[in-house]
């Protein structure tokens, strides 16, 4: 059976009455969009999600029981309401059941969202928030006199334990996915350039669980694209998807299927346990800026402009300074030891001051513990011949200017601690784009100047995604993504991942 392509020129009145060309061929064993004689494919996360459910139930039980014992001990207290008296043991059991139901209603066990991004945590938090909002409404309606200590302890304790349990489970899942297990088998569809971009994007996030097996590309029936084998033209997508038993067909915005073809492909995949994913043409735009609004069956994607001012930015500046003071106080002994080690190695200055470019192009003196020899700047011209950095960035592997103490403090990011003073001064933020040198800014393309719309950061997406191992293009892409899509939640995620990178630099070097 063949599914026809929309006749060429049909939209502008051309080609009427001409025979349609095939879009893709549906095997005879597939009727009505259903796969015959093939087992359901996506079962690899069933065991993992079952364990997650059990873990959630256990931590909810711990939180509720702990709240009851803390507030009432072993006494059999009762909750008085308009419907009569109910024991708090019954209330605790009902609360546990309601909590689990709320987690299910918020789709917190959706296998497509586990392992990557903040959505999984967001759903857990929303489930807890909705549950206790409902409890408050019911208590008000029934005039139930809930013990405040019971509620105040159960809610935050249970929420925190749920988030910690999800984080622990995710760590195990991410390790397995980095080994190539527990991932969706993906077939890509589109032209060479867009398929290559998808391969690179999915390869950067193995924790998202997408393992690309091949691609269907028009104009190429063999060869490779970004290391992925080309399996045939776009018209072979359905046959290849069934032959390879994939879990996901990912269609780029460049695919020649057209509106009608994409709809028919979705129909054909119904009942096959194969997900259809469409990658839109807009790149590096995060969910908070995207709103989908259907109009007459046509999904319109609204993309909000990035915001560089407002209450959230004021809060970010306040939090930056408060956190900088707290970290300086806590890390003062460590900073003192590092200063003694730097001075003791060669007797040179402890701090290194370097001109960097901040928000709106303003320059400032960035502080670091000195990790190179005193004559490092004078030696720079002699190393230009072995520069392996792409673009304006300068990078020399095993730089001979780095001292022994400098190599250690660089490895553990201790050399960057004095930048907390820059944060206090308002020159930098805790999280932001990489602070560039003036010579780098002079070589910027027009779009790259958008990095300067926000303050540079002590850490950022570049820090947790490979640091000096990144290419210039990748470094720019990550910084621009942060500038365009900054949120407080993204900052928290970056700070958390930075702690992991600092504590285990080798294990997290690929983040």
C-alpha cells in the first residue's frame, strides 16, 4: 500500500488531476496503521519506573509517619471535623494515597521525561503543592482542625525526600544511558544539514535517552551523516522504522514530507509503539519562552522575547551578593591555604588580575588565584604557533606556563574563588556566560555580541558541558542559549551540576 504525497502545485491550483507521487511505502503487513506480528517495543523503562513508584511510596510514608510521630508521638489522636472525628492514622493513610494519586495525575511517571531536564522535578513539586492546596481547601470546607505541626512537617519533608529519591534514581539511569542502555532507538528524517544538527544535539545529551541508529535523507541512499548511517530516502522512513524496530521517528523541520505527509505518517505509526517527534525550525529556545496555540487545527508556536530586566533580574543580583558573602565566609580557610601555596611555590603574587569584558561591553578587572608563572603574559607570543583553540579562544594543551600548584587548583576550580569579590562588586554573577577577553570580543560576529547582554558568570553551561574541551562554536551556542533562556531554575541546575564537576572533575568532564 502506498501513501501518496500531496500533488506538486496543488496549493496554488497547479497539477490538478495529475497522479500523486508516493510519499512512503507501507508494508503489506501493516494495515490501518498497525504493526502485525511484532511485539510491543518500548518496555525497557517498565522496571525502572516501577522501582521509582515504590521509592516514592516509601519516602511519602516516611514523611507522613515522621510528621505524625513528631507531633503526636504514639498517642491515638483524632482530627475533628464537620463529619465527625477521624484518627490521624487514617488521615495519614489517606494523605499517602492522595500523594501518590497526585503524582500520577501530574504525569510524574512519564518515561519520556525521566533522566533529563527539570520537568521531572517540576512535576513532583507541583504534585506536592496541589495535594496540600486541596488538603487546605477540604480542611476549610469541613472545618477540620488540622494540627499545624503535622502539616508543616509532612509537606516540606515529603517534597524534599521525593526530589532526593528522584535525583538518586536519575543518577543510576544516566549512568546506564551513558553506557548505551535504557535509551530510545531513534530514526531521523530530514536533509543532511538538519539531520547532522540533530545528531550532534542528541549526542550532547546522552542522559535524555536518544540513541540514533540511522537517518532517511532525500538525495542520498547510502553513506553517513555526522557518523550516522544513511538508510535510504525519506520515503523509506516507515519501512526502515519497522525493520529496525525503533522507538522514535524524529522528523526535522527540513523534511520533505509536507503537512499531509507528516499527518499520514502519524496515522501509520498508530498502534506501533513508535513515537513521532518533530524538531521545529527554531533552535535553542527553551520551554518557558514557547507557547503553542492551536487555531483551526493549526498549531501556532508563540516565541516570547528574552527578558533582560525586571523583578527576576533584581532578585538574581540580590541572591548573587548574598551567596557570595556566604561562600566567602565558608571558604575563607581554603582560600587562605591556596594563597599560601601559590606564594610558597615561587614567591610571586597570589592574585592574578586580568581585564575582561562584562555586561554591555564594560571592562573590569577579574580576579583569580595565580596559576601560571609570573612571566606568563610575556611568554604568550611564543606559544601562538601551538595554539589549538578554535575561533578567538586561545588554548594550548599542557600549557608550560602552568605551575604545579596552578595545575591542582585549576583542576578543582579553586583558582576561581576570588571571583566572588567580582560578584560582590557587581561585575559578575554566580551563573552566566564565560567572561571574555577584549581581544575575543573584538573578533566577535554580530550575533555573538548578545553574550554581553547579561553579566558574565563564575560558572555557566560552558562550565558543566566540557569547559576547555568545547569548540568555539559550541561555547558560543551554550552562552547564547543561557542569555536567551535564563530562569532561576536554570541557575539552580547549573550551580548543582557545577558542584558535581568540581568534586569529580574527571567523571563529569563530559557534562
